[in-house]
C-alpha cells in the first residue's frame, strides 16, 4: 500500500516538474508586448474566446497563439524585436490579418487598440429547421452511438442503454459480449472501472442514461489504451457543460414492468464563468427487475440416471438516496487547466429467488420435491475521485496530461435460504434446512497516469505515457446453519479471501503519413502484473508475476475520396477477475453451486482486422481472433449427488471469424436508419469430466435503428435485433429477438421534453441455453429477465446560456491552420 502511494506521489511530482520545464522551454524570449481589443464590427460588442495567432512575417507556421478573454482583450508578452503578423478568427466571422506589427528596441510595446471583426454572413430572421441527427457514426478506429437526446434513453439506466448498443449482449450476471465475444472492458470517460461484472452492473443500473452523451465501441484499441479487454472497449462518455453562465435540467420518470413499479428523478446544474467550469449532478431511482426460468438437467450416473426439473421466479428492486457527482475545472491560462471530479452513490437491493424442484429416476416420475426460497439484501456503495491536469505547450499540438484516481467500492450483503424437502413416494415428514450467509466485501483502487503528445512534423506525432494501478480486494464470506435459535457457523463453507494486484504500464505510439495515400499508427505497450491472493481461512497463498508486451499496428489506405481500407492488428489480455479467483463456494440452491478458481490464468488474444469504408458511412469489416486460455464459465456435473458446480476455467483455445457490415439507409426524407449485420464463426474446445468437448457454430446478428420525424414535432425511435443460434465456450444459445420503441415530443421552445418508451415490446428477449457437458448429461435453461417495461419521463431544461464548445474544440486546430 505504502509503495503504491509513494509511486503515485512521485509520478505526480514528475508530471508537474516536466510541465514546468516544458512550459519554460516554450516561452518566447524578449521584453516586447502586443495588446488590443477585438470587437464585432456591427455591434461594437467585445468578442470573447476568439483565436489570435502570432506569426513572424512570411513564416508558414504560427509562432504563438492565444484566446481573447471574457472582455475581448488579448495580449502577447516576452517578444523579441521583429516584424510580426496577427491573424484573428472566430466561428461566424471572417478571418482578419494585421500585417507589419513591428517591435523594436526603441518601441517594445505595441498597442493595437480596437480591432474590428466582420460577421461572415448576413443575419437572417429565425428559421426553424428540423434535422435527423444520426444515432450511430463511424470514426477511423471506433463506432460512436449517440445517446444524448434519445427517446430510448429517457427514463432508462446506463445499463439499459449499453445493452442496446450494436453488437452488445449482457447476461443476467452482468457479463458483456461484443459481437458474440466475451472479455469486454468498460470505461467511464476514458477511465477503467476495475469492477467485477456484478458490481459493474449494479453501478450502471444506478446511473441515469440522461447523463450519457455517447458510447464509443472500440473493437481494436491502440497501445495508448489499457491492454485489458480481449474483445475491445466500451467507453461511456458522460455529458459535459458546453454553455457559459448557469444552466441545467430537471427530470422525473416512472417505469412499470407488469409486476413492479420504478421511478427515477434528478437534475444537473452547470456554471461556467471566467476561468471556472463546474457541475453538479443528482440522481435517484428505484430500479426494478426479475426473472422467470425453467432448468432441466439429466445426470447420467453409473448406477442410475437422475432427472432434475426446476421452475424459478424472482423479483428485485434497488433504490437509495440521491447519488452525487460533482466536479470543477479551472483554467490557469488559455493552455493549462486543472480539475477534479468526485462521485458518491449508495443503494439497497432486495431480491427474492423462489424455486420448485422435482427430482426422480425417470421423466415425469419425481421422487423428491424441494421448495427453496432465497431472500437477499445488499447495500452497495461507491466513492471515487479524480484529479487531473491538462496542458497545451504550443500551437503544433504538444500536450501533457496527468490523472490521479481513487475509488472505494463496498458491499454489505446477507441472504437467507429456506429449503423444504418433501419425499413424494413415502410418508416421511417434510425436512427443513435453513441457511444464512453474511458476505461483506470491498475494493480499494488507486491509479496514476501520465500522457505526453509531441508532434514530430505536420502530419505525424509521438505519444508516450506511463500508468500505475493498485487494487486491494477484501472478501469475508460467512456461512451458517440456521435451523437452531442461534445460527451455527459452517467452517467448510466460510472463508476470508484478500487479493492484491499491481499493474505498471508504459507505452509508445507513433502515427503519421506514409506517402500520399497511407496513414500509419504503430505502438507498443508493456504491462508488468504482480498479484497475490491469500485465503486467510487456510493460509493458502497464490502469487503471480508476469510481464506482457502488447504491440498494435493500424494502416489506413485512401483508395479514393469515396473508398478507403483500414488494416489493424493488436494483442490484448483479459486478467482473471479478483472475485473469480476466490475459491469460496457460493450457494444458489441445494443442487447448484458456484466456486471460484485461484488457478485461473489470464487470457491472451491476437486480433486482426480489415475494414472497408464507402463514402464515409458504409463499412464492411472482417475480423479474426485467436484466443489462448479463454476464461469462461464451465459447468461440472456430479451425477451421483445430482449437483451442478459452475466455475470459471480456462477453455483451451478459441477462434473467431466475423464479418460486420454497417449501412445507414434513408427510407424517406424524415426517416433515417442505421443497420448492422454481423456474420461470425466461433470454435471452442476444452476438457470437461475427463473428456474433450468441441463447440463450433456459424451465426449471424442483425440490428436496425430507426429515427422518424412525425408531424407536430413528434420523434419516434425504434431499435430491433435478431440473434441466430450461437455458441460460447460450452454453451449453445438459441435464437432470440427483440424490439424497443421510444416516442419523444418537445414543448416550450424545446425546453420541456416528454418521452415515452417501451422496452422489449413483444416480450421476446428470452435466453434459452444448452450446455455440452458429456455423453448423456443435460444442462439446459430457459429464462426471461423481465426485460419488458413501460416508461414515461419528463425533463425540463433551464437557462441554456451561450454555447462555447466550438471555441474549446477548434482553437488549437485554428491556430495550426493560420500558418497555411
């Protein structure tokens, strides 16, 4: 712990020292000054945040640059004697150049007075134009799914929206697949969450989709990103304040799934003035869900065959006080800023899972009936904070950023299991077996990151960086027999597991042009992993130390203005989750257990891709993945005891070949669609119950998103998908399909939004799975996770203020262009 904190402190000090050194190195020498005031030529009002570039006479590139302040004033200092030019530019105005600005020893200070900038276009009367913003856009290395303003997102959680993204599938435990492949990393604003699948789902369910701007789907990340994630990265970008002054919104919504009701409410407040940009978000909700399922198992034993039939129902609701997210950025000057973000949220889960199980020697001939009722409560709390620095050291694109992160996640849960055994073929009385568990656990996460970008030439740049992270997980699980007045501890099913993991990483990434038609990006990332798992109940310790190198190469070929080819290769890793390394056996029912695996090895993946892009909108991508030591859930059947044990093991190897086509189609003037087709072939093989099992299947997935503008400013959004039969590890998943519908209407000059949405309209999003577990054995289940619900949400926007995002986003690019 002390070593990690010391490393973080040293890294931050080095970043600040380097920042000061580079800043000092870039400062111009001399005592000359240039100052003035920039105003609108018609209104004579000051123009704040306009770009002012300083050039030596005849030079092709800007020597220095600045932005006008709130009052339209600008100044340059430390200038040496010479003949200079000033270039003024701002969106909506004509660019203006002032030449022959001469600084000499006799006249070191030049006051330009008032500089007038003319509007680029004549101002017209207000015109209302309706447009369809695309819900999905494509960039060079990623697909971006727009969420902000979506009717389907209204009243939904971040989890719901993520599950609707193209090619994304999330199971009931929170495990995420992308294009049919597991091992996906989820990031928030470009930062790892470090959460287990279940904790990640809990956090996303407590996060309103109203706060999400977009979701980036990165199937083949560069060396700049963490190597974690065998199938790619899903990056959730939250909304950021883009207005000056005070603005915000309030919202309230309700949902109903046919059995339970839920609600959501909250608001955001943003304030931007001078050098400060602050925000505050409050969100509270009651999230609802459940499932209905049937489980069918056949245990082929040496002496007899046992048939197991189970019907299960469950419901849950999660609610808590408002979650708080607060942050601020402060601009030291036009190029350097510091800031922080803090988040706190807690919620309470109440869950029941009720099963009726029949066991017998033949189909429809039960000899034993088990009524098992499980009741679970849990309090989930997350606290995280971030300190960051961002610096721009010249007009060419030299930047330095530093981040310090800390997060604390905790769960305080308990469960009661009430089991009743009734022998159907004898007069024996019903046997009661009551059990109780107490499972507190928590995670402390520390991370520090430094990134530096240096432009080598006009068309190339070098990126480098370092990162250190530390995770400490503490799980103290206690299991009790609860048949007596005082619960009795079961030492065989009680344990205390502590896991520590340190990762030290560094990367180097180069990008540039190779001729007129090729752009190349190549990088190498090194990650050193040190982990230690200690089962304190028995004293068992498992330590690991390994170094991995992760190369990546991207080549973009411009064949013509309407056609380009992208080639990519990267090596990725998926480390075992610290929860899955815990050897403790988790109870589901008397015949179903889940056990951790301390011998779980990391999964390594080689990913190759070729992508064709037509007219910047249509794409066809071929991907091949070769996976070693695939991490997947494996069922192990004990025929003599009629029990099934699930654990995460290393499937020997796997191969995946997929073809993804994305095509936007405009059906009518006010009807746009984005369509995705994925055709894939997957093959897995492993050893189970002393026998080798191979699982392979060709499959396809079709997803279509529709946006329709109706009369009276109604907006309709439709999301539909169909997944054919597919395989994963030892499982065969039957076809499934679904349709989601959203309707949105704005009032009061778009200040008030009313949204209505129906999730899984036809209640068709069922999950039917069969597992290959040996000759004669059957392990099938069919369940519905209460995906259908109806939602109504009202959101009010206030004091929008003046947008400034164009200035923030384009000022650096404008400074670079002025020298051309």
